[in-house]
C-alpha cells in the first residue's frame, strides 16, 4: 500500500511543472506599461491636490467620500446628544 501511495504521489507532482509552464506561457496577453503616463499626470504642477489630479472621477469620488464622512459625523453627534439627554418618565 505504501508503494501505491508513493506512486500516486509522484504522478501528481510530475504534472506540476507542466501546469506551471501553461500558466506562464508566452501566449499571455502583453499589457502596456501606463506608469510613465500617470507619472506625467500626477507630477504636473497645476495647483491641484494629488487626490483630484486623476480627473472627473477622482473629483466625484472625493466629494462623495467627504459627503459621507460629514453626514456620518453629524449623524453620530446627533445620536450622542440624543443619548445624553434624560429620558421622560411616562
């Protein structure tokens, strides 16, 4: 039984290099390096903060984040004040 287990185990590991070579084959899609383009955009001296230099989507994301943050803060303060008031006795 040990020989059968060793044989099965060795067969499994003989296929690992084959699978690895298929996963990293040369037929994989080549991606274009966009880093130099983004470096030009984000290092440009145009007076904008870095978190909104990416364009309209970044501005919208920033405003949505600030709105949710301020809204959540106001909501938390409201409930803290509500919880600190004495309750009426019925």
